[in-house]
């Protein structure tokens, strides 16, 4: 696949319905996706398109061996996204549904 595309949800009532269909309570949706849902209150326009992997294309065109040098939305040194404050807390219910377990790293004993 060279590119994939779709029209994104841009209306809060429709997003709420979709969240409910996939099993989120409105409180869970607000907790995990509040930044996006709040943005819909300000009138997001219909949007969509294709994604050909523009960062990789730009790196190739620029002759840049390190894709991080051309990324449009880089992460911090701790791999967090400053705009959406991710990664963030994952509810135990989600971990259980996906049959995942989070294990703390072993600590060095003194």
C-alpha cells in the first residue's frame, strides 16, 4: 500500500455515538480524548485525504539519512507528544479487554 485515506469524524455528536458503539462511556471518552472532543466545539471542518508517508518522501528527496531530521510532528526526548499529551494513562478495563499486562521495570537492589 502506497497510501490510504478516509474522511475523518469532525462532529462531536457523531464522535460520541461512535465512542459509545465501541464501548466507551462518555466519561472515559472525555478522560482519554478530551483534547480532541473539545476541539470539535470550535468547529472542525470536514477533513480527510491520503497519507503517503510524507516524512519518508521528504527524507529521500533531501538526501537525509535520519528521518527524525525531517519529521513534521517530532516527539520529545521522552517520546511524548506535546500537543496531545500522549502517551497517557491507560485504564485497567482497556488492558483487560486487550489481555495486556503492564509490568514495572525491575529495580536495582542495593
